[in-house]
């Protein structure tokens, strides 16, 4: 191999490594965003469940006798 070919090989490997690092960064950002969205959805659903169960308990405690 000539010196020019070796330089091209080294540059290609470096550019490929940087490209892969950027690709992994993007994938991790997407995964963290998706995880955050899922956790917010679960938190809201749990809060709704707590509200509905406390409302049901309140209704049972304060119902009128027929």
C-alpha cells in the first residue's frame, strides 16, 4: 500500500467511527425520549387510578340510605 492509501484508510476508519458514535447518540436520545414519554403516561394513569379509587371510597362512605 502506498502512503496515500494508508492515509485514506485511517481517515475512513476515523470518519466511520465518528459516524457510528453519532448514530448511537441519536438512538440513545430517541430511547430516552420514548422512555420519558412512557413514564409520564404511566404516572398520569396512576394518578387517575388513585383519584378514581378515592372518589369511589368517598361515594361509598357518603351514600344515602334508601
